[in-house]
């Protein structure tokens, strides 16, 4: 089953621009990956799985004006969310030069007005409040809560892309929600409860 069919089967409504941008993004990522090793997604099937994994939360997230993705890497989930949420200002935080350069290239090539690439560690950024903070495969939940402290308020939401260990990482006292799919546990938290 192709990516578009899989997404539509989950009742995710994404515009034609999303699929156009994803196609160009994949073409560029395959080329860059051969030289720079940006991601473990080296074939079409794995790439589509990563993209689906990144975009699935659009099915349950509220609309937000601003989003920060900590440790975007080659663009998962931040760049994919930027394609899916053209009305959301998306800040991609990535300290590694080769990955940040790739993200900057994609932003320029696809003329993405809603994307800002920050080539820094999140700890080195000036405090700023975002409506939504995301992160995938960066560190454990406790550390992510610490890293995101200067970027959220009581109204902010946090969405961490986790595996099965999420149940060991989250304090049951903290109000949270875990949305599970076959390969992923999405941990959703309110910024004010932390």
C-alpha cells in the first residue's frame, strides 16, 4: 500500500501540497543520504514508514500557531509536520551542521514560509514560548521535559514520539495521554502540569 493510501485510510486529510512536498523531500533525502548519512531510512518503504509515523499525530492534535521540534535530524517529525501544517510556524532545532544544512536546503527549495531552522542545541536557544513541542528519538522523557522548560507555558502541549519504554519513563502522577499505533507510542502532555 502506498503512503497516500495509508494516510487516507486513517482519515487524515492532507492537501496536495503535502504529497508534492513529501515527494521532493524524499528525492533530496535519498541523494543527500548517500553522501552525508542523514538518516537510517535508506529505502522507499522505511522512508514512507518514517513519514507516516511523523504525520499521524495530525489526526489527534489541535490546530496550533507555533511548533518547535527538538533534535529534528533529517526532518522527522518536524519537517513532515511543517508540510502537513502550513498555517503553523515550525521551528526545527538541529545542532549537527550536515542535518541543519539539509533542512535549510529543503526550506529554500520548497519555499516553505512556515519553517525556521535553528542550528543549535536547544539548551543554547533564547527562551521563547511555543504552542506545541515535539521530539522523536532524542532522549528520555525526563530530559525532554527539562530541555523544553524555557519554551512552554501552561497552555503549551508536548508530543514525544516514544517506544514501549514510555510507560517506564512517565510519572503516573503527571496528567498525560498515550496514543498507540502498531509501531509507536505518542506521549501527549499539557505544559502546565509539569
